[in-house]
């Protein structure tokens, strides 16, 4: 399946589940038990429609549709607009789009409710301007959207499923995990920085990492850290092995930069190239800090990955991978490999067999 489509479908089902639940919950907040409220009188016919066979299915349908629309808008902005707009303008434009969608969806639900359940409610053109119930619904949507965005940001920050584990205190005490790490670094960074100056060089790094973020979700990667012109990526071990994600991401990033050759050449006078080192194994993960709390990984795997990447310049290759990780990947039909020998990496007492890797043309 196309990686972009796979990413969208992953966002789509989460959005549908969340918004269906949110709208059903809203229907229950608004109408469940309303007939028992002091001072509230409703007709017998409308009371029957308040139960699960009546009004709530409308909210379920509304949530399902809103989930689809929300996923389409968010995915479109992430893919095409987010880099071009400031955060404030991004929020303003999306809020206006959602307001229009809520008006259209609410009008449709009122019409459907009228047809199915005989619910009489004004839905003439512009009905929503003076309708207090509509604006209460909009406020609920905005608050719910903030919750959804918070969960999404937390998942992006810590990695898929890690945020829930942090809420449950899973990493309060260090835990052992098996992971793959990639250290991704800009080639000839000092030379480029001197030629561009610090302002344009900073813009170049921004553009490169925007492009990197465009493909990270497609290969199930997590960005652990940005350090200057270097990005540290990580995968749970089996996710990194699946579809050769940990290797495929590097070559996809390389191809993306080349496809934007004219953009980088025109703006910076150079097309950026990156080098990478990969290694995997067991290490410890734990929560660290109180202010700006984050997950930290401790172990030899990280140090070894960084040392492997440092050998790329010496051997004039774009990517190096440890033998241990190479043996666990299924790469024979897609990639060629060649050993560059046993290397005594900086700070290590034991030599490590390291390989170059390249896609088969």
C-alpha cells in the first residue's frame, strides 16, 4: 500500500473513533435524562426519541462524518500548508474551516432529524447565528478538538503509545527495551554553514527537517532528538525491521531531497546530503526531569549508533549499519551490502563489523 495512503488511513480511523465517541458523549450530555430535570417539560413523542433508538444514532452519524472531515482537513494541512503558515494563522484558518463544516453538518443533521423523527427545529439560511445551542456545540467542539490535538502532540513527542504508558507511570522506574537507532547528520555541515551564514544555514536545516518529518510517519519512526544539524531517530525493534523501515526511511529521505533539487539549488546553492549510522539492541528507557520532562534512552546502543555514523566520512559512504542489525533485516532482494571490515569504534574495546548498504537499482 502507498505509504502516504497508509498514513492517512491510520489518522482517519483514529479520528473517526475519537469524534464518534465525542459526539455520542455530547448527545448524552445534552439529552440523556433531560426529562427528569426540574422545570423541563417535553412531549411524550420527543421523550421516546431521546433513547438509543432515536436521537443518539444521529450523534453517532454526526461523529462519524466529523471524524472523516477532521482527518481530511488535518492531513491536508500537515501535507500541504503547515510549513507555509505561522502557527497562529494555521489555527485561525482551520478554525474557520471547521466552523463552516459544523454549520453544514448541523444543518444536515437537523434536516435528517426532521425527516426521521419529526423533530421541528429552524434550519433556514443563517439559522445558526442566533442559535444558542449551536454556539454551545461549537464551544464543545473547540474544547474537544484541543483534547484531540493534545493527545496527538503528546504521541508525536513521545512516540506512539508511549504517552499512555507515561500517564500510567510505566517509565517512572527504568525499563529495558529493544530498539533501533539511526543517527542522521548533514554532510559537510561546516563548509555549508560558512558559505551560507548562520541565518540561511538555519533555514536550510529547517527545510531539511520539514522534509524529514514528511516521511517519518510513513516508516513508523520516532524522532528522539534534534541536535544542531543532526536528527536521532528510533524504532521499537520489530517496527524498525518490518518492511525494512529503518533502512527504507534513509533512502526515501535521500530521494525526497534529490526530488527537490531545484528548490534547494535556487534557495541555497546546494542540495543537502545526509549520512546515517544504524544499530539496534537492548537499552534502558526512563522518565527524566521535572521541568521539560522527557523519555531518555541509556545504553551502548545509542553510543554505538553515533560512532558508526561518524565512520561514514572516513569511508566515503552515505550510510553504515552494524552486522548485528543487518542480519535481522530481510534485505537480500532489495538492497546490496558490503562489509568495510571490523572497526574499533571510538571508546570501544571490541571491534564491530560494519556494512555499507544501498538499494538495488
